[in-house]
C-alpha cells in the first residue's frame, strides 16, 4: 500500500493563482518544512519506524524531488539534476516518472546525510524561485498549476513529517518530546452530552465546483440524495472511548466488522494507538511527551474499524462523506490546524450545542464511505495522473483535516483516504444517525 501521498491535479491547466502569490506561498512553504524538522537530531531524521512511515530526511528530499522532476526537469531542455541518483532515490510511486527505490527500505539510506539534503532543498528552492522570477512569462504560466500542486503536495508531507516522527518517538521508552507544551493538563472532567443537528431529506451538491484549487478526486460536483439525518455537534472524546473500553468493547465480536475483529485479535488491540496503561492509569503519548489521558480531548489515532465498532456500540453510525460535506456547509473552515502549534487535538472549551463544533482541524473524521471515484472522474494522462485515481480501492474517506494539517490546505470538499486499519494519522470519530 502506497499512502505517503495522494496525487492531485489542479482545477485548471494553468495555475489558479498568479505567479507572485505562488512565489510567496512557495517560499513560506519551504521554510515551514525545515522549521518542523529544526528540533530534530540528525539521528531522528534517518530511522523508518514502519513501512507506512518515512524518515523525516526522506520527506525533505522527496518534496524537493517533486519540484525538481515535475517543474525544473520538464521546463528546462538541458536541465542537470542536483544529483544523478536522486531521481531514483526520491521518487515515491510515480511509475511513469521512472524507477524508484524500495519504499520499505527508506530507513536504510544513511547517505546522503541531512546536510546534503538541506543543500538539495536550497538548490531546488533557489531554482524554482529563479524560474518564477526570471523566466519567460509564457513558459512560467505553463507550470503554475504544477507549482501549486507541488505546494499542496509538500503540505501533505509536512503532516506526514509530524505523524511519522510521533510514531518513531512512540517506540522509544524514554518518550522523547518533539515540542514543549506550556499548557496545563486538564482535570478529569467529562464533556457535556452530545447533541444533534438535523438535516432534511433532499438533494445536496457534493464535490468541488472547480473554483480555486482542488485535487482531481474532489471533482466533479454532483447531486446526492440524502435521507433525513442528524450529525453530532462535536467529536467523540477520550472519556467516551474509555467507556467503550471498560464495557469490553474490544472483546465483543458482535460490535466489529469481521476484518476489524481479526485485526483486534492479531494485533492485540485493547485501546487506541498511543494509549498506555501505567500503574493502572491510562496515559497518552503525544508530540509533547507522555501525559495523563485527558478525558475531554477528542479521541485520536483510531482505525476505521475502531470508529465503526464504537459507533455500533453507541447505537449510532458514522456519517457518509456526502452527509459530512453537506453538514460542513453550516460552519466556517477554521479550527485547530498546524498553525496553532498544539500538534494535538484540543478539548472543546466553548461547547455550542446548537452548532457543529470541531468540524475542521483536531482530527480527521472517518466516514462510512469507501474511497471511490465521483461521477465523471477520469485519471489524467501522465505521471501526475498517478496521484489519486490509482488508490481507489480498499480505502475509506476521512474529512476535515487535523491538528497537523495546514489551514490553507483544507477545503470542505477535501477527501483524505486511508486503509481501514490505519491508526498513525490523527484520525477520530464523529457520529451520525438516521432520523
Ligand atoms: Fe509525495
């Protein structure tokens, strides 16, 4: 399974944003990736903790490869790559872009070292800026959409840098701290009861209407008939998920999909990823270190199987992606994104029971929808066509972004997707029900 990224194409052949705007965004983007890695030791940047995760050094190089391969290499007739072997080493899954190194072995690549990767980044950053500012306007305009794709691509990898470092650090018995939190831990209070927001039956528009940037998998906008439904006003908390555990939720096969319960037994799951029981008390490993489980925070790092079993135990279900997207039209696209530097989902402090809270940011929300093409979807020709379409089997859709996502990366129509057993992303639960 190849899930370190998802391929995109712009809504327009030419860039949606003018070159000056892209230049600003590009410069800020490149700096932010390096900022995310600034607190890491060189050794942290090399290790691959599991095949799904990649070393930080690889993310820094691969995002540079993307700009080098799809912009510089294509735009300049006699372009000389920074290093002759990097096209092989840092291609992820683009078969049409040439041979590539084995994904599961990325952690074995100790050379080039981090300093050479930083030199590679600087070379690519400088070359792209030079391209945007000095080249012929017509030539530049041909590549604006690819630069915009490259920006969104690197934002996806910034999220993966955080989730992959978290997974790596979780394997260390010393519980390394990625980021020092100044926040106090909350007392053991519980969230206010869930309330529900109802939506009438009818035809709802789903998918991107082509305005601004979108990935190809969000298009085209189309009609969906929805029965009357209700969606929960907030995310499920750690406290509520703890009740599921204490009611033997992980032991009751009747609550689980067959594949899910097989996973529970094979992996001996008894709690979400990163929950750890010490001296009969639940703790949580976070990017700010090991801390006491906060019952008010949204539960995170659950698989689709766990989200689905929890919903069944509660007597409800997960929303479909069309329900989620239709409901999201009632709130603004804002929330606890990576810019807050919490690097962790936040408890709901001002619970507004009449409206939908935490729809964006905090945790990706599992939907009950399989990741499938929308009506009219076509895989585009060329390597960029490999971004999304070829992964449309065996995965479920998640919505809303997380505390590791960039605010400028998210839209109501954004479709993330992961296999149902994946737990290392910031993934949580919002309930829905038929009315
Ligand atoms: Fe990628």
